[in-house]
C-alpha cells in the first residue's frame, strides 16, 4: 500500500542479484506481492458482511468448517471476489513505477512502452492513440465478463434485518 | 430422537457469565421451552448443545453420549435460527435439501427428493419449491427454515425464537403448526423464547431462565400457579402481575414474614363501593372482549381485567379484596 518508489531501490538491487530483472516471472511475483495486501483487505470486508449464522447453520447441517465455507460463504462472496479481481487487474495493468525501473525489453509492460512510441522521430500520435485504445480492451472485456457478479451486488443482502 | 442432558454447565464470555451451573434434562419426545428476557442465557444454552460454543465446565450428553469435543456436524442436532435463516444463494428446494446433501449423510438423489417434498408439504411451502429463497415473505422464509430442520430426523431440534420476527397473526398460525408437527413426529424439541404465550401454549415443560440461571422448571400450569419466586411470577400473566405491599388490600391469609403480595386478575375481587370503598378506578382500557381496569389504592396502581359490561367508569369508588393471592417474603421467595 506504500508508494512503490519507497522500496524501488532495494527491490531493484534484489532483482538484479536474483536475476529477476526484466523477466515476466519477476513482474508476476512483484505484482502478486503488492496486490495481496489490497486483496486481503478488500475481501475481508466482503466476507465480514456475511453473517456467521450461515456458516454455523451449515456446520450443524453436517458440513465441516471448510465445506461450509466452500458451499455457503464462497457463493455469497462472489460479488466481492469479482470486484477485488477487477481492482487487482487494474492495479497490475496500470502500474508504471516498478515497470519503468525493472523492465527494459523482454518483459516490458504497456505503460512504460506506450510513451516510447512518442520518443522516436517526433510525435506519432496515431500510434499512441491506437496503443492506448488496445491497452483499454482487456480491462473492458474482463469487466464485461464479470458484470453479472458485480450486478448481483445490488440484489445482495437478501436477509431480513 | 433422544434424551438430551446438560449437567452443571457454565459458560462465560469474558467477564460476563452467560450460563451459570445449568442442569437440565430434556426427555425423549418432549417439548421444552426456555423462557427468559434478553441476555438470560437462552441462546447460549442452545449453542452449547449444538456445539457452536464449548462449555467452561459441565457436560452435554445426547442419547447418553458425552458430546465433549464433538463438532456440530457430529452431534446430530437441527437448529432454527432467529434470522439469517435461509441460504440466500439457493432455491427453496436446495435449502431444504442442503442438510441431506451433506457429506455426513450421503443419501441417494431419490431419497433426498422424496424427503424434501414430504417436508415441503408438511410446512406448506410445496408450491414455492423452485423460488429463490430471497423471494419469499417472512412467514414463508421461517416455514422453510423450520422445514430445513425437519427434513432430518435429528436427536433434538433446537429453535431460537423462530417466530419472533413475524407478525402476530402468522405467529399464532405457525405456533399451532409447530406444535402439531412436533406431536405428530414425537420429536424432542428445545425452544427458546421471550414470549410467554408461545411458552404457555406449546411447552410440555417450561424452564424459566434469568441471568444465566435456571430458576424453575415445570409444566406451564405449575409455573403459572406455583411460581417459586417473584421473578417467575412476573414472567407470566397478562396483564402483568400486580406486586403490592402486604396489608394494602384486605383479604387472604398472609403467612408470617410476607413482604409482597402478587395479585393477578383472578386474585382480585371487585365489589361495588357501598360505603366501604378502598379503591378508585383511574382509567379503563376497552379491548373489545374485555377491559383493563387501572385502579388506584392508597397511592399504588393496579391493573386487572374486567368484563366490558361491568357498569363502572373512571372516578368510581369500588371495594377491592384479595382471593388466594401469591405471598412472597422479603427475599422474593414464595411463601406457602
């Protein structure tokens, strides 16, 4: 949750040592680690919203704790999981500071790459516009795929209070 | 069905003692109601039997077997919660089938289907089996919740104020239905409520709980007519029992040491005031089939029931006497 630049130097040195600089694996590990804190925080909020009684009812109905979680809690948390997935995707997709610092060619992500189109012989605006448009597509597709889960959030909370 | 027994159970949550040294046996096929105010330890008692809480001391046995260390799934109990009763992501049918589909049971699909439909008919929800459980009225939801417990044949049914969130008419109907179903199946049932009418109408035996302690256990008749102390006397009766100091109202033979007299409607006799009046009618509430008379006697206020055709009006002087009331000593215990 802290500004990436605060840990940029240690991570840069660590990655160089481990040979993870400019590799896809390195970026996957880094974005996973940074996203976990955000994801746990968000999901905890969503799961806390689900009354304990459901889980307890399932345990009395003959399920173990883990089975109760899978059968009762998880289906009710789909909205939260979908929202969290979109947040995490957008964060990793947009991330700039680490990408600029740790990648140069083989594992470069779009945010540091798109501006470099400008740098070569004046401003190639059509290429930049096309790049940013293409850059938007995956997020758009992902959101459309999950819209059912996200919409269910509106009708969620079917309990009488 | 089985006998369920609690022996010297105590349970604290931090500083507060929820249940104190509770001993209670629910016989096989018996309908026991625990009656008490909020915070008396009723729900905790149910949760201790279900295995959702562990007792600090004491033993829970179901069918003679010690349940210490047994998980809720292994105890063979069914629980009806006060709210959040249905799984919102499932249909009515799936809600009813849920306990039968548990890995602990492994019934065939045909058997599950047969039992779900049977129970759905019993709780009269068979026309809405394919509905999402969220698309039901409050009464239907609670019927499904009761059905989800009935679909199994557990050792004991535990019900935590299952009717309290419903309106009065529906509560009356479901009360009858529940009692009918219980006597048809011969189930052992422990029911928790703060509603004295539910307790009086459904219970084989009532247990009065206060502050985590079981104060009295007996048939509804016994609890009503022979309360052991002031607290129990005050739990039952509508209108509320009148607690008046000894010597205020003539009549009765108070034993020595009597401090307080408990007088319900049937313990108060009203005579037309012919020169010997000792009380005044303060206010009359007409309920239709009967009236509440609010009386004032030497600065004390009493409420009693009266026939609506009794020719009295506010301000009238009347003569009030006692007839076999309940006597309580200075410690609040009943004196006989």
